[in-house]
C-alpha cells in the first residue's frame, strides 16, 4: 500500500494520533450523553435544558440569600449582598418577605424599577424559616426572579449562551463522533498494517518483542482482565453517583479510563497484527501446544484442521464462531425468560454485550487484515497481468495462505521472465538458424550447379573434368553431412531419438576412437597425449550415440587445432563419476564464450570459411545429455577443452 507506515517516527505518530482520536471520540460521546440528559435530542428542545439549568443555579443562590437574610436579622453587616447581587452586574433579583408581607431584604435599590410579571422570565419561591440566638423564629418566603434577556454578563447569561450553543452543535457533535471513530479505526488499521514488518532477509519466524512471544490465549486472558477492571471502574463511578454530583470530575475519570482502555486495545491490535504477519497466531497458544503435543504422540502431526485448505479453514472458523454466538444468545435468552420476576434489569446484558463486542472485534480485525491481504494480492496480480516485472513483492504484511499465493505469484513472475528471455533468445537463434542454413546450403549447392553446368557443356579436358567431378562430389558430401546434422538436430529437438543403454569400458572405447582417427591426426600433424587409469572405467551409455559425440569432437579438433601441437585425452574418476576431457590448442584466436560455442550454427570462425556447419558441439552436448551425462566447454586463452561427465553405475 502506498501510504503504509514504515519508519519508527511514523509509527509513534500514528499511535499518538490513535490515542488522541479515541479520547476525542469519547469526549464527543460524553458531550452527547450530557445533551441527551438535558433532552436536546427530544421534542422539548432547549426549554427543558433552560428549566433544569436555571433551577440548578437558582437553587444554589437560595443558600446565599438565606445567609445574608440571617445577617440582616441579627443586625450584622450584610452589605456584601449588594456587591454580589448588584442589579447592574447581575441578572438575578431577589425579595425576602416576612410572614406579614414586609420586605426584609432585597438587592433592588430605591431607584430600581422592576415588575416581576413584566420584567422577568423565570421565578422561584422558597419558604423562609430562620431562628435567631434568642430562639425567635422568622417565617416568610424568598422570591428569586431572572431578568428577561439576561442583560448582565453573569453566570446565568453564560449558562444560557452555552445552552444555545449546545442546541446549535448537537447534530455536528454526532457527525464529529462518527468522524473521530472512523479516523481512529483507519489509523488503527494503518498501524496494524505497518507494525511487525520483517525484512526479506529475515527468515526467523519468531517475533523480537517479548509481548509478541506470550501465548496468544494467555494474552487474551490478561487483556480481558484489564478491560474488565476498567469497565468495573466505569460502572462504579456511575453507581457512586459522581455524574450527578460532579459532572466535570466524572468526565475526567471516564476520559482517563478510556485512555487506559484505548492503550490496551492498541497494544492488543499491534501484537495481533505482528502475530498474523509472523504466521503464528494459533501456533503460539497454550491450547495449540497442548493439542500439538497430543497429536505428535498420536503420530498425526500433519493432519487435522491445519491441513485443511484455506476455504475450509474460513468455513470452519465462521461456523464455530456462529455456533458459539447462537449458544451464548440462547443461554442469555433462557436466563432472562426463566427469571422469577422477568425484569429486564435482571438480564445479564453487560456480559452479553461484552461478548458481542469481543466477537465483533475479532471478526473485524480478521476481515480487515484479509481485506488488506486481498488488496495486496490484487495489486500483484494486476502488475503480473500487465507484465510489470520490475516490482518486488513485499510479503511481510501477508499471512497464511495469502503469503503462499504471493509466493506462487513470485514463482509465476520468475517463470514468465525466463519464458520471455527464452522466447527472445529462441527468436534470435531462429533468425540466425535461417540465415546460417541458407548460407550453408546455398554455398555447396551453388558449387554443384555451376560445376555441373561446366561439365554438361562438354568444353573441358579430361583433367578438368576429373577436377570438376571431384569438387561436385566434395560439395555433395558436404551438403549431405549438413542435411544429416539437421536431421539429428530435428530428432533431438522433437524427442524422436532412442538410446540403447549398455555397460561400456570408456577407456577401451576412447582408445578405439583415437585409433580410428590416428591417420587424420597424423595428417594434421597433431600428436595424441592419452592419460587413462589402469583399471577399467565402466559407464552406462549408447555406444553408437557416444561414437557420434567423439566423432564431432575430433572433427572439431581436426578443423580448428593448431598444427604441430598435442591433443590431450584424459579419463579419470572423480566423486563417483567418470570425467572425459579432450584439450587442444586453437589455431585461431577464440573470440566466443563457451556458451556461445555450444549454440547451433555458432563457430569460432565468424567468416564461416572453415568448412564446418556449427552444429557439431551442439549435437555433442545434446547426445551427451540424452545419455544422462553432462557436457561442458572451457576456454583458457587459445586452449580449448571439452569435458564429458557420466555417473559411474553401482557395482
């Protein structure tokens, strides 16, 4: 994937971003939960929130006003009330009445004009019962009013502003919650994709980190215990009624616990991704090790579930998970139906929800990794289909059968590259073959036709006639040899040649070949130098086919060896093989490589004037390999060496 996380700094950044996104998502959830409590998403709208907010804030003000009233009745200094509830800086107007209807205390001044029915939008009344030091009880009532429009910039004005803002952002908060959750999931997926990557040279299937080597089922138990502890703390904070008594503290506690939960989830996802890429999710479990030990003792180490093809594994896994889900659902349904009072509050929904979340997370992680692997294989197959062979497939993010498929793609790519190279090479050789055959056939055929015309004309002497007929015969034999070689090459290429294998003493056989060519070697002033072991060296071969091999090699020596030099024939035993080598000094500079010399119609004589057709070494190589031997050429300066190797049969 193009945007995959690779470097350490990128991984750390992605991890911090995930934790931040998780906290932001929870913060959005807490804000939405608060708005739900104040019925912002119901038909009551802002009216309920306003009523609740004003009731809560004025409830706190009653205590202050009652305190100042007690000071006034005791004759003590109560003038701070005018500072705190100045009618210019406060939207709250209060009036304290005694039981006779007389005003005991108010924050209104003599020049203030205030009509409760006209100038207020909210009012509350609370009975007043104050007892002084002498035991005298003052009864009456305290009236609190809030001015219309809340003109003063106080806490009531701020509360109304927040309520209006909450009404505006209640739906954007839902969108932000979804965005942060999706961003966190995507970021977690990128972290899982980029974590636990191995270099192509790393053949060790054991993860480097200690946490990745902990048995996976034990890791699940540890992570589940931590998550259960965090969930328990969340439940306790709700039971302790912290939310109602101190909303800010409750939100802070939830955010801290969420950070712990997100860290545990992140750690579990990272180790899960690493285990998947190293291919030992189920192998590094206590259960698997126990089962493997039992199966090993039973002699069935390579059977069972792990031998099933990938499709079968998927079907078995999904079937088991679905069966487990059905059984758990039926259990909780039965538990709810058979309860005495059949109250939904008695239903163990928390356990059921935790189980469903766990199953969903496991399946989601599995399908997410499968989607990444399928996307990777799709890119590889697309490049392969378009014959883009320059890419190097990175299999570190793949696991299981996906990695095997990627390896198969790699083999197919290598085979296609070799096939294209062979195709280009074959096309080049085919063109050279056509050109060389045309040349090698045309030259003797032209000579035969021309000298035949001269002979047919009758205008030549007996001596000339004898010479011309000799040329015609020589060129005819040359043409016949070429055609015979082409027939042999055709039989080799189509596999229409058969071999009659027999046991043969190669030392005796090569001596006979050298004796057969002794006169021709002497004519070319070439001296044989023979080195053979004293005992017999027996090989399995076809004698006539081996004769053809030596015939081509010696003809090559006669054509290209320097006169007045030695030709070295050697037979030796080497590591259960018989090695036959023929060495000679070339009369011309060798300009071709050993590989080029073994190609058909390739000769060291580039001018093609040496009398050969360039098929001898190719035929010798093919016949040798057809007899289960090997044929090699070695060139050292002007020294030319042919080496044949045959396996020695068992006694």
